[in-house]
C-alpha cells in the first residue's frame, strides 16, 4: 500500500513534481533560468569577469603589451602569493569575521623562515614548516581570543597587525633584509619553474575529463535516485567552453613561459578549497555558522571548532603566501607584508564576490579578485603611472565591488533569493 | 500509507503513552517556575500546552527538550525512566523540538537546512543525492508545499519555513515532537497549512506537544488541552468538552468569575463534566 504514495517511485522525478515549479528543459531552458537568476540579483562571478574584460580592453588600448603573452604570465605569477593569502580571507569572511593581520603574519612567517634557512643554516623544508606552523599557531591564538574571551575579530587582528609587524622587525634584527640564496629551491619554485607544454595540456585534459566525468556520474546516481539529472547538454557545453578557454590560455601563455608552478599551486589550492567548502560537512558548517550562528549551534554544530579551524586556516594561508612571496621577491625585508599586501589580500576577496556579511562567497572569489587587482597594478605600472594613482584606482574598484554586492543583495532580498 | 507511517508503526502502538512527566519541579533562584507539574502524551495524540505569560510553558518545553534539567521529577519516555542530558541527547532519544524562532540558515537551501548537523555522507563527501531524495520523502509525507528543495530558505514564505523546520524535526526519526508557538507569526492561510501539518504528524503516530497562545488553533487540532498557571497544572480538558470560556478561566485563574461559578454548579450536578476531573 505504500508504493502508490511513495514519492520516489512515481514516474515524475520527485524534485519536479510540484506544478508551481517553473521548469526549464534543454539548453534554451538553461539560458532562460540563468537570465532569471541574474535578474533576481544572483550575479555570481559575472561582474568580476566583466570588470576583468573591461580592464583588459582599457589597458590594451593604452599599452598593447598589456595583453602580450609575457605580461600575462607575469600577472599570473605575481597574483599567486597574495592570492593564497586572500584564500584565507575568504574563509574568515564566510563567517562574517575579518582578519586585518594577514599581511603582518605573512611577513613574520617569511622572516622566521628566512632567518632559520639563511642565518641558522637549517634546511629549507624545516624553515618553511616552521614558518607555516607559526601561522597556524597565531590563528589558533586568535580563535581562542574569539571563542573563549569574546574579543571581536576586528580588534585582535588589528592588534596582530601591529604586533607581528613588530615581530618581523625583531626577527630580522639589525639586518634589515635577508636575501635567499640563489640556489634556494623556494626561489626556483616561485620564479623559474614552469609547466612544459605537454604537462600543461595533459593537466588541462585531466581537469576537463574529471569535471565532465563527475557530472556524468552524478547524473547516473540522480536518475537512479528518481531525481532529475543535470542537463547533460549544458554540461557538455560547459566542458567544451572549459576546454577551449583553458586550452587557448595554455597555448597563449605557452608562447612565453607558460603556467608557473607558483600559479598552478595557487589554482590547485583554490579548487581544493572550493571542493572542501561545497562538498564536505566542514564546509557546509562554515556556511551555516556564517549564515545563522544560533541556528548552527542548535543543530548541534560545534561552532567553536568551526571558528577555530577557520582562523587557524586563514593565518596558515597567510604564512604560506608570505613564504611564497619571499621566494618570488628573493628576499625578506622590513617592509615584507606591510599595508599593501594586507589590504590587497582583503580587497581581492571582496572584489571577487565574497560578502562581508558572512555566509556568501566561494573560493573562486580569491582567484578572480586577485586577478583584477593584479591586472590593474600591472597595467598602471606599464603606463608608468605613479603608485599614488594606483592606490586611488584600487580604492575605487573596491568601492565599486562592494556597491555592486550591496545592490545585488537588495535585489536578491526583494526577489526572494536571500 | 506512506513510508513514514510504516517506520513509526514499528514503534509504540497507537494510543500508548510515549512520554510522561510527573512531579516536575524547577526553580530559578527565588522563582519557583514549575511546581509538581505532570504531563502525558500518547502516540498519535496532540496535547496542547496553554497558559498565560509566565505560566511555565517555555520552562516545561525546555525541560522536555533537554535545555534545562528539572530539580525534581520523573520523565518516562517509551516506558523507561530517562534523564535528558541536553538538546542533542533529547534529539537522540527521539524527542524533537521546533523552537519558536525556527533556527534556519537563510543562506542555505532546504536540503542543507533539513540535514544541518546530521548530514549524510559517502566517505568524506556529502551525499547530496541521498539527502535530496530523503528531503522529498519527508516533505511528501507531510504533504508539504515546497516548490523546490534547492532554493535558499530566504525565498520561502513563513508557512513554508515552518514546514521546513517541522520536517527537520522529523529527520532523526523522533517519537515525540514539541512545537513552540508554531503559528505565532503566520497569516490565516499559512496557519491552516501548519495545522494540517500537525494533524499529519498525529496521523503518522507521533506524540505532539503543541505550545500556543491561540485558543482557536489549539481547539482546532488538539486532542487534549493542558493548562498551566503560575507553574502548576491548572486544568486539563478533552478538546471537544472545553469551551473557550472555560479555557480562558483556567488560564487566567479567575476562579470567582461567572464562567467558573457555572462550572462549579455543573460539577456538583454532573460529576462526568470535564472540569470535574480536577
């Protein structure tokens, strides 16, 4: 007697049985529902991608070398270390908190690594491990301050901003600058190592195959479970676009040096973070705590542990980013990780589309945001514009990004998309 | 009959008492919030808990849901004496609570909210497909009107949110559901929807404890009405025997009013009258 009313056994897939649901079939339907989402204020990555295109065209019209293979390679390479720091900021913002000290932490971690490797002649691995663990330790202390004592994140990270800048100066002592040895593996990794063409195309093929394969697998499981499978035509189109887009980029960057190891590491971290946020229980809980902490707590989520892991991860990313930056710049100095690094990392996350109010954003916002900022910096440098203008332009872009976020938030709430 | 009925059917038989409290005392400093309170709920029964502000309803709900532990008193659940260690322990025992403010995450979709804190996994990865399937099953057994389980909670109406909150209470396969003011912020149509939902819970053999201020709602769905006043059991009615006047009198404790005087006369004349139970 249960079979007739069992929702999963009916012929219509369970998730489309409600007649009020507007259903979009085929590719046309996918386009239509995408358009409806945009009008409803769910802009996703669109403003950033659009902005990036505008920025590219403007700089290209002023200075044709902007879109040269060589310049694009250098943009990707310089974007990577701060992008790694920005990835940590995305996590903190997802909880609706802020970490103003990532720059100082990155500088302090890099300086500790450099002192160990150069002055104390430890191996590079030991130096890097200690540097990264310093980041983790700092984040853990932040988390304790937040969860046990209730210090607002704005305050303890502002304190950290000052304190770890001091720690950087202290560790460097009267040396001022420590130059990493020329044969240092870190320097080589961050500056001179690039994927060969074969490696790049193989990696590309693997990425696209995994994407399409996982979608096809999900489609089979969904059909077996009596739910509508994802639109395979759309998946195919996305797969082809992904293949074509990344393929073209790989070809174009390959004219010069190609994809740097540094950027590939950053991109891998972004993809990994995205998967962890979307597909694991921990990621789900991060979004839940950022959306409604009280609801998360009542659902039995250990809210304190989420805060702990996020603050620790953010500072760890900061330390890693600082070490990579040191490798790229070949040295650590008293100005490592000062205001510029800090604000660029935070601005990148926000420009990329992570909301300042918590619960909304993706790992990809770190990638997109840092590309925008790096493109602006690079373009203005090419045009020999003074750094004073660069700061003003960056400020304006940040303001624009937050304004777009606020407007789309309002549209979302009036069209019922939260 | 739906799958849920079968599942619950393997539990207590219809009409068997699943949860009973006796002699519950709870004191906060100088305030005696609950004094010798008793309450019973059977499988497939809706018991309404009514009372004025400060009558002890919320305290009693929190005692049952494990937020407070009582100073004295016995809680018998499914024939066994239990102590509820906390909200999670209550949930694990099979006592689910839907709090007044629902506690949903606006930024997450319906599936994510239904399974929040008890997500299904395949290895380390969330099993979205199984959760979505189970979500539809739960919503269908409640005959719930939710257009899609993949839209954020923010885009649902008040009644639909209440539906999601109630459906979430059912994820852990409970035997008793506590609903704290489920219709407080809802319009007429949405209230009716939630009342339907409560009846559906009863049909599936769950014990339902409904806390409400709204006499009309209570009289519409409850089988029995328990009145608390100043932390004590003030009265208990079978719904079909109780008039609104009698309820109001019991809630306000206006024992010298006209309604009470009439009840007194009835009590002397007819010992089977509901008020004679007191």
